[in-house]
């Protein structure tokens, strides 16, 4: 793949994560657990695919060089993101609305902290 294709795919995946997170946010108070689970599974798959969208040599504009210079920390952020998404599933399984809300807030905060560290 060309650099532009890699970057375009990465940006599309980020948009999918953002859009899906927004949809989940709107559903949090609805008790529509089936839809939340469905959306969360989409989010989880996107998060798991994320590491593969930053191959060596794909540095580009808004992505900080720290992604490639400190790959271990970057991967830790992604792993935490995945864990937060999995906690959303667990909270639904336990039918714990407070845990659901907290898990979603943690996941969203993780997005912000990762962007702060790894986005130019």
C-alpha cells in the first residue's frame, strides 16, 4: 500500500471509532443494551485493528513521531482502550448502569489522553 492509502485507512478507522463512540454515548441512558452491545462490538473490532494501521514508515502530518519512537507506550494506550471497551461489555452483562457510564467515560478519556500524547 502507498503511504496515502495507509493514512486514508487510518483516518477512516479513527472516524469509525469516533462515530461509533458517539452513537454509544447517545444510547447510554436508553437501556437499549442490544444496540449498545452491537455498537460496542464494532468499536472493539476497530480498536483491535488499530495497531495494524501504524506500520513503520507511515508517519504523516497529524500523527506524532512518538507513535513510532515509543511504540511500547503507544501499544499500552491501545491496550487500555481495548480494556475499557471490554469493560463496557461487562457492565452490560452485569446490567450495571453506573459501571456502564463509568466504563464509557474511561474509554472516552483514554481517547483524549492518547491524542494529547500522540497527535501533533
